[in-house]
C-alpha cells in the first residue's frame, strides 16, 4: 500500500513538473539581458508562456523556440532595445531561422512588446525587428521601430538563405505599429511557394525605407484594414495573388521619393488559376506626385501567367491633379489575359481614370 502511494505521488509530481509554466523574465537594461532571456527560453518546457517585464538591452538576437507564447506586459512597459554597435541580423527571431534548417518552426505567438532597433546607435546595421519562420503562428500588438532593415519579416529562407522544404501557412499578423524601417515595414520573403494563406490585418505602417507592405507571395492571403503612410516606393506590393483578398486598406501616400520610377498605391500581380478581390480600399497621394520623372498608379493589376480574374469594386481613389497619375491600371503581357469586374470605384483628380491593356477585358459584372 505504501509502495503504491509512493508510485502515485511520483507520477503526479512528474506530471506537474512537465506542465506548461508561466516564466517571468525581468529586464535590467544592461548587457546581461540577452543571455538571461535566451537562457530562460532555452530552459522553458513546450507550452510555456514566457513573459517579459521592463527594459532589455540586447547584444544578441533573442531566439524564439516553437511551441511557446511570448509577451510583454504592455508595449510601453516592455521594451527590447538593440545596444549601440550590436549590428544584429535580427532583434528577435525564430530559432530555425538562426539555425538554417530546411523545415519551418512549429506554432508560436508573440505579443505586447516594443522592439527598438536603435538605428542611431547602429547606423550601418541591417537589423530586422522580428524574423518569423513558423507556421500557424501569431504576431500581434507589437510596436516595431527604428530598424535598419525590415520591421517584421515572415520568411521561407533562413539566415544563410536555406530554403524551406515544407510549407509555412495559416498565421496572423495583426494590430502592430511598425515605423521607420530601413527597408519594408512588413516583408513576406518567399521566392518559392511556401508562405501562403495568412491574415494581415489592422496594422499601422509608417515611414518605411522602401515599401510599406511587400509580399513575394500573396497567395491565399487576406490583407485588410491596414493604414500605410510615409512610403517612398509602393504602399502595398502583393505578388502572385491566388484567391487573395485586399480590402479596406487606407493608403495616405506612396512614391514619396526623389528616385524616379513607377510607384503604386497597390501593385498586385495575379496568377491565372484562381480569382482575387480588391474591395473598398482608399488610396491617396496626400504628399503629391512630386517626382516629375515618375509614374504614379493608384491601383495596378498585371498578370504573371495564364488567364487571370479579379474583382475590383468599391475602391476610392483621389490623386494629386498632375499629369502623372493613373487611377486604375489593368495590363497583361503577350500570352496572358486578364478579366476584371471593375465597378463602383470612385476615381478623381488623376490624369487617366483607367488604363486598359490589349489583352484585358473589363465588365461591370452580373
């Protein structure tokens, strides 16, 4: 009887020890913080909630292990700041990205943090704020500021460029404020076809170095209710639309640069095998179409291959009243075709309301 009780007690104790834990890590705002954070994460069992409190001075990249949730107590109360001269590749990153694996990470979540790249203290650095290489994962309620490279990068490549051999689908990026990124505010890096079917919603993206949102692969994505401003190149660049929706985004401006080029509020390229929708977006150029050698396209659709189909409805476009703006631009190269249901769009103060290429069919729908 005693032996049975002892065995039962040991089993309960072992099970309790293996249960998920809430692990609190308190910042000291010293060079010891990175090692302390990484040690706590490395020691955490799968399923743990790792909570950060206070200010952390980072001299090394924080390694995110899969199967855990990470969070601060508030964006204002928990700050990860890159130390002067650290020049990290990323402030916070999935461990499989750092380890150059060929597989994506398991689900994780990261919330309620400020990530400060301290660009002034790392003037030549190409630091990304958060590099996520995981499927079915969540990044939300983050303030990401002052990065030398991308604010948030979701990628199918590793740190040394190793490509995934599996897919990386079904995640969500939401409710983030991303500002003063050296390249893209949000960058979906996917030269293959791995990062599909995510949700990107309710983000504020300001003062990027290149594009506000840049997706190498937009297949199956829902891109909605994002507010983008202070953009030198494209506000939203979405490549390879396939059953994609781009809806209710507010774009204050784009092409705000002295660099000549063709700049778009929404630049979308479509695949031929499915249909996509662009609905209810508001696209403006409040700073003006100032670069006289540039072309400004407020909503642009082109085709990658085959016969593409899109619905472009209920969008509102108001230009800057120069000879350089086109409201709706629809085009397909030789060997490709585009059918667009284009209806209910309000387009004003542009030189050309709608440009329709030779291999494009436009209708008002059924």
